[in-house]
């Protein structure tokens, strides 16, 4: 009985500490591998972002977020070029991708939180930093505010529509947890795309503020990642489905909240 209690105590969100530690180490090591340069220069998006996004799929929401955060801390030390903002980047590159994917994969149960998140991101992305704090912090307003607002909307309106629709509130959670391989690919692809679209704005805006981006650079960044986020999400899907299927066949105890 004592052994069983000890085993249960060595878990976080249903995932064993050993799994979380190992997966966190994997995330940390992959931070050494760049997958896309920052549009404004000065660093790169690491492969760790991909494995952070996969974390809640394999380890459940809580375990996945913890593992991704551990990976971010490791990455901060082993790949400083991917973490120029240090602890801030641990959250942005490690924690945040796991958080947003966790929201979307459970949009049947947490759709209201997903809606609140999208709206908050929309407000933040629209106003900060060119309108608020704006000129008081040395930022000029975009030359074409309507174009800028529409570009920002791409990153939060699409996920919001998905979450509010029957696709997000019913179909996606069913497809990613089902056994039909075709629908699992489709469901995970949409989940990753929608989740990581909402990740992009809070991930990028601190850099705009710290490095004093001009509005034209902000517009270029919005356009540059407009195609990158969906392609990156499709690449994550290609990796995730075989992993999920292998874990399902492995006979290992399933982590509560994971989809395998």
C-alpha cells in the first residue's frame, strides 16, 4: 500500500515526474535547433516550440505545461540565442505553446476560457505597442491602421471562430481522440494551427517593445509568420500522430488527459 501511495505522489497532473523530466530534457535539447529566424533578426524560433506544443497531447494539460516549462528553463541555458529575453522566453517559448494547444484540445470543456483568451489576445495585439503606450513610449502609429488591425485579426479571429463553432466545441475533441487516422490528422492539424495562431501575438509583442520596432517592421512580422504558423503546425501534426499511435500500442499506462 505504501508503494502505491508513493507512486501516486510522484505525479503531476497524472503524468509521472520521470516522464515530465525526460520530456522536459528533450524540449531543452531541441532548443539548439532553429526552425525559423526572427523577422527582425537577433535570434530564432527553436524546434523546442514544436515539442512544447505536443506536450499536452502526450502528457495531459498540467503535465504537458510543466514539462514544456522545464524544457524552457533548460533551453535558456543551453541555447541563449533562442532565449534573448531569458525567463520571459521560458514562458513564451516553453510554457505558452503547451498552454494554447491544451486549450484547443479541450475546447469542448473549456471553450469559454478559449474565447476569453482569444479576445484578450486580440485586444493586446491590436493596441500594443503602437497605440498603447504608443507615442508616450516612442512608438509611431501604423501608417494604415485598418490594414494593421486586419493583419492582427488573422491571429485571433480564426481561432475564436473555430472555438465557437461546432467544429471546435464538438468535432475536434472527438477527432483527435478517435481511432480514425484521417480524422486524427485533420483534428490535430486544426488544433495546432488555431492554438499556435493565438500563441504568435503574445510571443512576438514583447520583442517589438524591447527592440523598439517600427510599425512597418511589425507589419512585416505579421505577414512573415502568417504562412509560417500554419506550415509549422502541419509539421507538428506529422510528428504527433505516429507518436500518439505508438504510445497507444505500447501498453504503457495512459496519462489522464492525454489523447493516446
